C-alpha cells in the first residue's frame, strides 16, 4: 500500500511538472523536456534537461563570402542557439564567422570559417557551453579563457555566447602620448582569473593609453569587455576581453553594472 501511494504521488508530481512546463513561454532553441521522475529510497527526484529545437542541416559546404538560403539557415540556427551571427540576411560575413567560431569551440571542433559536415552535424545535435560557476548568480558573465568564449546569463538562462580574444600573455613595453606627455607603459598582457563585478563604462570609442576601446565595460580595474576591429582566434589583447564589434554594440544593454564576471581557464597555444 505504501509503495502504491509513493507511485501515485510520483505520478501526481510528474503531472504537475508537465502543467508548469507547458504554462511557460519557451522561445528559440530552448525547450524543456517533461521532467523525469525517479524513485530513490522512496524519494521523488525531478530531473530536467535542455533540448534544442529540431534542425535539418542543408549540408552544403560554405565558405566566407557565401550567399543564399543555406547561409540564412546557418544564421537562423546560430541565433536560436544564442550565438550572434549579425543580421539574418543570407550573407556569410565577419559577424557570422565570429558566431561560427564560438559555436565550433563550444562543440569541441577546431574553429574554421568553412562550414562542412562536422559543423552541420553539430548544429543538428548541439551541446551547451560548460557552466563555469554552477551556483553563480542568475545574472552573470562567464569568461572561458581556455575556449576563448564568453557566456552571458540572465535570469539563469543563456542570453548570448560569443567568441573573444583575451590577454596575449606576452609582456609588452609601449610608449604613448598621455596627458600631454610621452609616457612608457608596460605589463604582462594577462587577463587575470577570478571573480569580479562590472563597474564603469563608456559609450562609443574610448581612448586609453593602449589604444581605442569600443563600448568598454570595465570589470577588473582597467580590464574591460570591449569591441575591437581585430578579434583573432588566439589571445591578442593587452589584458582586456576583445569582442566582435556587433556584440559590443548590444552588450551594454544586456550587461548591467555590479553584475558578477567569472574568469576561468588558461589558453594553451
């Protein structure tokens, strides 16, 4: 009798979970499977899973500069998965390339601007980025130096995933005119790991003694997220986290002040 009651309770809980899930708005590629119920020593445990929306890949090899329906399908799928390919216009340009790189890195593929069967297959069965801080705040940014990606969470959900270029790790000595004088600047060009929070920011181009930063959002002293005209596939900055320009354009509206920023990992050349 007790066992039967436990199973009835489990069934009722599963039904309630299903009702709750169907009552939520689910957009893009984020779908929640009906919660699974398991009985463990008489306890009911709910297990939920992320599942991307179905996608049938065109399968056509694409190279930078390509145009057409297959490119538009690629862009649409990347946007569904929270990568930012820029305008959905069927043109394979730099913004789409940066989104492709980010996606490939998350999937464990070698980044390439050429879309072949391996990338199409991954787009059909994608995995999410590894969570660096499982118990982090619902609103936070996670910077993975190993993968060279940044993941922005809002409300506990992934809002965007982007390719980045962090500090090169190559010590530098540079001279620049600053405050009316020629001054010497040096450093180790590292992006320090740790836990930080966003602080001050500037709109548009901001001149620093090491160059121009677009829409910078600072989170560790003089280290910031910022747009750059060059965001290569390797760490190349003086310590900041470079972003593709189209990502830096929208990030200020997505990432507030006082939001946790977690930097983890190490890039292996």
